[in-house]
C-alpha cells in the first residue's frame, strides 16, 4: 500500500531553449566574409548583393564591407505585391 496518494507525472515543466533570432549586424556596421547578419525563420529579409542565404534562412556576408538595408516591391506568382526588405553588403 502506498504512503502517498499517486501523483503521477506532470505535463508541465518542459520548455525549449531560446533560438536567439534577429538582426545581428545593423546598417553601417562592418562585416567579414561568413559573418552572420540576420538569423530568421522564413524569409522576412531577402539576400541582396554579397549576401547569401543558409539552409535555415540565415543571411550571411560573402565579402568584407558595410551592411545596408533597402526595400523593394516584390511581385508574387499570383500577381499580388509586397514590400520586401533586402540586405546588401557594399565594399567601400
């Protein structure tokens, strides 16, 4: 016979680790090749000049330079448009 009433296991108490997403280098900051500019889920920001997109949608610099953010109208396949944020790296 049990001394304590059966409590069982709790469904609470499990939480995932933070993913630290967001902008890592802002406009005007210097980059080196391979340095991460933005960590994101999905394409909130698009890669521009001298910027590549990783498998997890991370944007990183290809060349040494200065980060610059621009906006551009992007047309979707269904004809609708959206304003896309584009990340560029310019060499001074």
